[in-house]
């Protein structure tokens, strides 16, 4: 699968143990009547509108891209949100064939926003869901930006969308693509929302994730072994960045790490991987002029509150940007409510990963409220 590399980037990178639906497209039923009388032009945090779901397509790079729009059934000219998925073969709902479950957070979030008065578009990015993407030798970082730009054009063409109030929301790696979209189409966006965003380089994020896992007692490594593993990984990334040869078998003694490195340096995707792994999102986001919202989760084991959320906040505030930051204490990486402690979560990374889209899990109310309140204030 073309984007299997990126499942290694923003999902928990590996699980070391003793060293050894999506919501189907179609129409939703009637919702609860609105608690207030919405204007048709703004989000209302107190509204609970009936919604409808619509399959759509648009064209990017000569390819047909499939997506889903969720919108209020009531007539109006509504604000709109374009949701960009994170890494790996993660589809429009944020489900992946690499993980069990079909209870995708993007589908849930789209419904919550539409109930409050927004038209929400999400789509299968290249290499995910029903979008096979371009031939592998043509896949690049620009592929994702160009798909997002075409999706934005689709939103702007709809009579039920306020063209002066369209926002982009990028999740995890999708934050990179949201930044790059805003850099070329910022005058068409009313704001940028970063959800559990990649803020450091993805290479640094991978090293951080690996460090947590290597230090887990279940990995069975001594401190000296952990240091050696991390040193080898850092050197491999530096060599890859500078186009020096990398031998995965010399990077690490651990087969899962060797496999990770081999996937990253694969000649078929090396150009894309290099561009993505060393993109400094905090620095690039600081060049944007649109209002920005940063939402993090206190139970996120992939994106660190201090190293990522606060790092991005500091970069934006230093650049004197209009930024709002909210860390929902009990939200996980996919914005689901997580009652377990961080110690419990870090003790079993694989269980955390496999539970992301489990049936019955719901979005964290604090994260949803933060997004809705910010959008309402700007519409």
C-alpha cells in the first residue's frame, strides 16, 4: 500500500514486548430539533440540527477523489470545515486497515460540527480508502496539498457554504498538509485548526515515540542498550536526510526498528519520506496569517503536550499570531475520551492503538467543545 510508510510515522511506531465501519456513506436520520434557532450563517454551540450525508467527488491531478459531506438539512449558507486525515492508509473517517474497528473519529466529528451548523467535508487522501492515489513514482508531499486544495474548491462552489468562513482542520500528520494548504490558499481560509498536530519534525516525533517504547520495562533493554538504539536511529535519520547510505541492519539490533527504517528509506518513497520527515510544522505554521486553533489531548501517547502542543504555541505566539490553545485533559490522539492514566496507556501501547476505533468509544466532550466554541466565535 502506497502510504503504509506513514502508518509508521504517526501511529505508535512499534510495540516491543519482551523484545521479542467506517460509517457507511448515505443519509442520516432526523436529528434532535434545534435547541435554538440557528441563523444559517454561524455555528451555534447549543444547536442540535438534523443532518444529511452526501457522497461527493472532485478532481485532483487528473484523478477522481471520493469524499463525504455532512451538512444541516435546514437551508442556509453555513460555515464549512475541511478535515484532513493523519498518517498511513487512514481514510476519510480516520479508520485504517492496519487497525481494528470502524468507529472513526473524523466521521463522529463531522456529525458533531454539522449538528451545530457547519458543512463538513472529509475525503480519502492518496493511498487511503477508495483513493489509490497516483503511481508510486509520482506520489509527493504536494499530492496531499493539491488534493486538499481541490477539496477546498469544491466547498467554495456549494450554495450552502459561506465562502468567507471556510476552515481547514488537520489531524496529526494532517496538520502538515493543513499548513501547506494555507500557504497557497490562505486568502480562501478563515482559519486553521490543528488537532493533535505534528509540530516538530516527524523524524523527531518518531524518535520520541521509540524512546518511550524502548524504555518500557517490557522491552527488556538496559539503559545502555536504549541509548545505543536511539543513537543509531538518530544517525540513520541524519544520514537519510543528507542522502548518505543507510543500512537498516546496522541501525538497530531489533527487527521491528530495522523494518521501520527500511520502510522509510525505501527508494520508491524516499523523496516523499524525506520531505515529510523533516518538515518543521511549527516554523512553517508561524508564517500563516489566519487565526489558528491548536487542540491537544492530555491522554495522547503520540503527540506530546509539551514537546508538540506547547512548542507550536510558543512558535505562534513568538510570531505574534492569533492562536488559541486547548488541551483536553482526557482526550487521546484521535480525540476520543480516555479515562485511563498515562502510565496505564504507556504500559501497553499496542492496546491503545487497537482501541482507537473500537465500538462504543466517543469523542472527548472537552475537545469537541473547544473546537465548536472557537468556530462559533469566528462565524
